[in-house]
């Protein structure tokens, strides 16, 4: 990943470097994001698999995992 957005020329802020636990990434954050989605008319995350998928997608957006750096 180059760190820039080719379509705008602006520097990207995400994904963040990530090498370990981040105290900001909590159940509350995932719940809040789920609430925003519901507010926009998306279905509730009733199944634990849906919640796990949201958590994973959010982590993928926020953090640059070590595996991708290799």
C-alpha cells in the first residue's frame, strides 16, 4: 500500500500501523458502528457470526496487519 489515494492525491490516514492490542478497539466501538448501520436502515446484527464479521471488517479497515506488510 503506497499511503496515498491515487484518485485524489491526498495522503491516507488508514489503515493505521498495528503491532498489538489497541485500547480504543472495544466491544463498545463495534456496538456503536453496528448502531450507526442500523440507523441507516441496515439489518440488526443478531447472529454472533454477523457481529464477528463486522468486527473483522472494522479491524481490516483500521489496521495494517503484520501479515500484509511481509
